[in-house]
């Protein structure tokens, strides 16, 4: 009952404040739209050098208008990528399609890949001669990071969800401490665990609403491509939101006012963004990639990738979901312990 | 009823309480008097169980504190208004009432009672951030009285309250005492000590005197409680 009372109070406080409500519900959508605009359709038409393609495919690629295709020899095509006159080269060699980019450029590369996929897909019913499979992109410089909105979308979902809930929870707890209401709360017969559970539940409700809105918005409005279950996506996001609640509350111990919570952004949020899988962890030097193992956003993004990109089921993301749950439990436990400072029992 | 035995408390290097022992009998108004910085608030927080003493013991009817069951018998009004500014006065009361496991009917009846007593009935739906300082103080008192506790720990309950309301509030204290409740009230206003049955005088973390207010005055060289502080200061 006490847990319930605290939960209801937290919800009332949030719904009573239009600014906070907007931060939770509207701002994530706004930011996702912005990033979608930055990474998504631009109207840019990349140039593609083609060599030795079956005539049907070449015509199709040219006619669709997604790219400007120029026919030349294989050597010329490769050279044109190198000197920058073409954004990409596509040729047929040993019965296989090859696709070459100069370097990984999220915007241009995805446009080329999309145009090629579209052309190949439309040719499937006609029976493409030689049965070609989609090429694995090759790069003159650098490795593939494959970072269009489709492949970055899940990282954004995770990072944004964590970010907003962390800030709100941290600030709410700092206010509770500095406003002495926490002390007043602990003068009542409430259990310390009920205080933490009430807070987690209250923010959990908003995390759930926020995550559902974000996922549905990303998929339906922004057209984030997904192969997996939306319910599973929301589950992962909610667990991430709960861990952000618990970690935000924990961080508030080290903050004396709301502004100091903001100062924690570079400490608690930015590293998690870097280690979210946006940058390939295997390429991070000195084995620092293992740091990701202590970051909830990493597990959430990993799980979101498995679900959204690979279409994985519950069992596929069980390890990540388990780790997220472990973060929630660990930090909630720490928060209950910390309240001992105010009351020993 | 309330027993304090040899309580010490420091914040960092600063020793705030240096071996306080006192007894507060049931059904009386006990005034904890002293200048600011003398340790009154620290003492009350330790009594309320929201602050742990470094050493020493506090008991309520012989039960060592803090104890969760005892907490529901205590009403605590902290020095600074511990209220949720972004909620209405009514929502604040509802929230605290539910923490004390009050059922809906009793809670609603009690909310009406304490709002009437503190004169906040008309402002119950207003957000606390719009309350004046005195109104916040009254709401803070209302939350302490809400669950009908038999021990009330009130830290500077009448600071910032106008004289008329101050009188009403002291009349309410007298009524609560008549019901057999125990009140511990801190104040640095010596006139308020006259309304207490018993008083403890805190100075520099020591209890320099305690006992019935009349007897304390009689023992003072000039016949007032201030004289006892002047004596200690010398």
C-alpha cells in the first residue's frame, strides 16, 4: 500500500508538470524525427559505376532513378571510386556481384544499397539470369559501419530512453533529498524498500508509456525497418527505463542539486552512448570494449539489434534481458542500502 | 515515556550533541529550548528516528528506537517544510496519510479536521508552491497531526506564523495534551516556554537544565529562563 502511495504520488507529480510530461513523451519523438531527417532521405542521387552487369539489372538500376549509373570496364569502375568520380562501383566477376565503396558513408552507401536491392527485388519474378545474390559491400578504406537510420535506430531508441529517464529520476531524488521530504518520508513507518519500489514503479509506468510511444513512432511514422516483435522491443526498453530510474536515483546521492545531475551526463550517459554498439566494440583499442559489459545501454542496444534487425525471439535476447534485470535489482538494492544513512532500519 | 540516554552526535568534526540524557513524561508538553545552533533540531531528528546518534540510546515506552512500529505513533514536523511543492495541499495530506496506512474514510475525515484546525480548508486544492510561508508551515503541522499520533515532535512549529494563528496552534497543543498525547516542541522564543509543562535547555550541545518550567524559573538568578542561558554562556 505504501509502495502504491509513493507510485501514485510520483505519477501525480509528473502529470502535474507539463514540462516534465513533454520531456518524457514529446521530446524523444522530436529528437528521433530530427535524427531521422539527418540520416534519412536526402534527395541526393549517388553515382554508380557499373561493369559487366546483366542487361536487365543494369537497365532496371538506371530506370529506377535511385542512382545515376554509368557503364564502364571493371578496372575503370574501380578507379572511378578511388578518384571519387563515382560514389560506388558495381560489377560482375566470377558469377558474383561486387559492390565497392570508397569509404563508409552512412548517407550515400545506404542509398546505393537500397537502389540495388530494389532493382534486384523487382527482377526476381522475371527470373534473373545467373541467379545473383546481393553483394556484400566492400570498402577501399575503412570497414563497414552500416549506419543508416535503420541500423542506428535501435541505438537511438536505447540511448534516448535511458537519457530522459535517468535525468528525471535523478532530479526527482535530488529534490526529495534537498527538500527534506525524504527525511519526512522516513519518519513514517514506510520500509526503505517500499520507497525505492514506489519510485521505480512510478517511473516504470512512464518508462513503459515512453518506450511504447518511441517504438511505435519509430516503426510506423519514421519507417524504422524491423523484423522482430514489438512487444519484445518494448520489454527491453522498459527494463532499460527501470535501470535508468535506479541508476538515476543512485547518482543523486552524489549530487547536491539539480544542476549537478546535469553534470553527470558526461559521466553516466556519454560513455554509454559510445559503447552502445554505434562504434564497433571490437575496434576499440586496449580492449576497452569490455567496459561495455558494465553499461546497461550496451545490453539494451544489443538486445534491440537482435530483435529489430535480426528478428530474434525472447530466448535470443534472454542474456541481455537478464543483465538489464540484474542492473535494476543491483541498483535498487544499493538505493535501499543508501537510505540507511537516513534511517537505520 | 521518551527516554534519552547519553546521546552523542557529530557532523564531521563538529560535535553537536555531547551526552544528552533526558526523560519526557507522557501527556505533557515538553519544550526543547535553546539558541540556534544549540542542537535542538539534531535532537528532534534523533527522536524521530531520521538521524542516527553516534552513541547513546533513545527509547519510547521502553522500546529502543528507531522501531518501525513506534514510528506510526509519532508525528514529526521538521524545521523546514518537507512538502511536495508541485502537489496540492490535499494531495500532500493524502500521500502522507496513506504512508501511515490510514483507510480512505478515516483519512478523508482527518484531512477535513486538520485543514480546519490549520485554517487551510479553502486552499486545499491549491498547489503548495503557491502557498505563503505561513501556510506551508501550517500544512506541515497538519501532516504531522494527520494520523492522530500520541507523540508529536514539532521542530519550531510556530516560526513564521502570525500571532493570532500562533495562539490557535498553542490552544490546539493544549487540547492534544488534554487528550493524553505527548508533545515535544522546540523553540527559541522564551515566552513559548511558559506554555510548556516541562523544559530542557540546550546550550552548545549540553543539556544545561531540565525540569518543570516553574521550578526552572525559580532556580534562575533573575527569575527567567534567559538567565539560565546567560549563566551558561559565562
